[in-house]
């Protein structure tokens, strides 16, 4: 009977328990001589204000969390440099209600990425169109549109940084 009670308790508790998996170890498959990475401000060729700062900061944070490398804005003191050019930003309605008003939107970011080894003067990773998409839902109150777009951009920046840094560090 006790076994049955424990088994039922575990079955009931399992759906409420998250796995909590998060990489805590710092993983770095870059060449050993790369100990400092420069991440200068991304160039923003779009009309979206403050996009460059949000993406650059998210990428710097992600490198600090995932690698043992020191992060800098100064290319002269770095072993490797990550350059980014934001070439595309769009917000597209993907769900529309009766009055032809969008209720759900898709943010699409396109960024040109070049990650270079300064010591060996070679490109370690390059992607001319690193694309990220993030969805958000518009509140029923139309005045909330910009309030919801801002957090969606923040989420997109974090997702972008997560994918980019993982690609650079783990797929090297």
C-alpha cells in the first residue's frame, strides 16, 4: 500500500516539476589563445530606435554567461571580434480580427554576423543573414501596442544572443 501511495504521489507531482535544466558550466570550443572577445556596438541600418543597443548588450551578457572569455568593446585589446550589422527589422501581422486590425504580430530581425580571430587574421564564423523571429500578441486595448512591442524586442534580442553565442561557442 505504501508503494502504491508513493507511486501515485510521484505521478501527480511529475507534471508540476520543471526539469530546471540550465547549462551552468562554461563551455568554450574556441581556440585556446582567444581569451578576450570584443563586441562593438552593432551597426543598425533599420529605422527601429535602440535596436543596436539591445542586441549588443544581449550578446555581451550571453558571452559572459556561457564562456570564460573577457568581453570588451575595444577591438584593439581583443583576441577575437564579433561584428554585427542589423540589416532588417519588420513587424508583420499574423492574426487579424474583424475590423482588419492585427491581434498577433511577428517581429523578424536580420543581422549580418562576422566573428574574426585577430591573431590569425581569419574569420571563424560568418552569416550574412542570421534571422530571428519573435511573436507577440496585441492587447485588446490599442494604446498598449508599443508597450507590447518593446518587451517582444527584448525577448527577440535575448533569443538572438542565445542562438548566436551557442552557435559560435558550441558549433565551432
